[in-house]
């Protein structure tokens, strides 16, 4: 799960065929939770680059939530 975030491949996770073959063991609820935590951290930083990365993580978490609406509740 952390390799998805570290390699910026969250968009790959959103593709159904890649998700089923490459990321079959990653639970969407846990991935969304990790992305939300990283987004909160980025929002609390003073550095502009970190804030922008936090905003990117927030958008990725929302995308995972939209893809699996019942999973992240």
C-alpha cells in the first residue's frame, strides 16, 4: 500500500484491471485513510511544496472514496 503512495501510482490503482492484478491485496478503505492522513500533514506544513502535495493527496483520497463509496465509511 505504501508503494502506491511513494511511487505516485494512485491513478494506476483507480484502473480496474491494474487494481485487480497488481494491487489485489490493497484495501481501498486503508489506502484512502493513508492518503487522508498525508493530506492533513501536508495542509499543516508551511512549505508550499508540501502543502501542494497534501492537496494532491486529498484529491486522490476523494477519488478512491468515489470509486468505492461504501468501503470507506
